[in-house]
């Protein structure tokens, strides 16, 4: 008998569902062969992964503020840059443990499908 995990919780608007979507997006980003951990990435670089994750979950794509808040809550270092510097005014550094957790989450989720 399989025991439920933290990520098996029913979807709640703005709750764990946002974290699942972001974890999935970060894992999918890595599975495309792109390096995630320890890089100072513009949020714009992750927008495609967020769009594909939203499509996979049948959820709306998170806006910049929601994505930045969720990334920060998961343990990424998020900093705002002036809006004249970038269209999506955030830079993100994902630590190695979060990158590994998101990769595992993505692989487990894909295995279930």
C-alpha cells in the first residue's frame, strides 16, 4: 500500500498547488539538459518551464510575483531588479538541494502519468 506524501495533497488555490507547479517546472527545466543549480538566472529564462508546467497541471500560468513568491518559499534566492533592466524583474538562484528535489519530483510525476 502506497503512503501519501507531502505532494499528494488536494490542490488548493495558491497553496501547495503552486509549489507543485514550480517544482515540476524546475525539474522539467533540468530534464531538458539545462543547468539550474547555483546559476543566477533571470526569471524570464524559466517562463517557458512555468508555461509547460501549467499546461501539464491544467492550471493557470503563475505571474512573475506569484512565481517569485513560490520560489522564495521553496528556498530559492530571489531578488528583484529594476523594471528597466528586465521585462520580468526578478533574478533567481536555485540551491543544489532544491534543484535535486525538483528533478526527483518531476521524474516521479512523469512516471505516474
